C-alpha cells in the first residue's frame, strides 16, 4: 500500500509527505545518530520512518490508524521497528518499549498541535529534543518575539519550559491530500532551568490566559481578579499590555 491508495481519515487529520527531497531534508535536519532512540508520532505509511530507522539504535512509532498499523507491521524493511497502535496523548514515554531519553519526530494532526506540545512539557524528563511539523501560523506564534502581533499565550506558556526554533517552512504541494495551509517544522529543546516551577504551572497558565484574553487592555484591567501585590504591579507597570511582557516578567506575577 502506498499513501496514494490509502483512504484518508479526516478525523485523524492525515496528510502524508510524498516529496523525497523534503523527506531527505527532514532527515538531514534531525541528524539521527547510531545511538539514538527515536519516537515517531504518526508515521503514516512509513515514508520518513524507513529513512531514519536504519540509522538509529532503537525506534518506536505510535499510530492511531489500524490500517496503517497493519501496513507498517508487514514491511520487511521495518523488521525490528516497535509499533504501537494508539493515541500519543494517552501514552507515557517511560512506558513505551524503548530506552529513554528519546528524540521525537512527528507529522501530527494540526488540530491537536497544542495538546501534543503540552504533552511534551508533561513528559520533560523522558526526551532530549523534538521535531514537530505544524501549521505555519502556529509555528510563528510559538517562536514569536515579545512585542510582536504573533506573540501570544502559547509563546509565553510553552516558552517558560522549552526553547523553540523554526527549522524551515513547507509548501502544501508536498502532501497527499494537499492541506489548505502552509506548514513548518519546529525543533523543541528543554530549557536548562524552567522559568516557572512545575507546582506553579496551573496558576501561571491562568494568569497568561487572562492577560491575553483581553489583549488590548492594560494589565491592571485584565488581571484584576488575581490579587497581585501592588509592589509587583508597580515593578512590572500594570499600564502595559500583555504582548509587551517577557516570559520572565510574566513569571514575576506569580509572586
């Protein structure tokens, strides 16, 4: 079975990569090493899997489509590949049949990009880096600089834990079926020291969400429900709008 003969499932957001030059570029970007342990999210028909699997120590793939699971499992060139049928959001990396920390690659359904990124944060102890393909606009928000219109809640909340680098953008023409949007690959690595402690994550997320939900308003209006001390309000200057605050300044609001 080739991708062109597969029945695409809209509910799983399936878009298969078909361009060999792009696949080679992804491999060069990831730079798989012989001692790597690779976790691939959504291998599809194995177009990228078959290029990376021979180069690494161990590889496990997690795929939700049972037809693709069957296809991958009977391929002789993927003998030894560990194949998991399931939803990646329900998996714990430490429970997968692979040594960790892993390196992660994924051409994921774009409608679950945010949940997968937050899943990465929850699994911080078990991976080294991750290369995730996503809609270009989401990639631009993730990598946005403070003060720009793309700078948003996800820029701040994810940026408190992860470093993000846009590797390159991808045209819709290299997929079957062709998506309506441009794509990009983001490389995630972990910050040496998270800006926000784990036990303050929930509160941090609420503060950032409240601030950006009223993006055009000053902080003294959007955050008036949080009882933030006057001293911190004066230090930050609560006449400012949320897109002007750095991640470190948002962290100070946790007092």
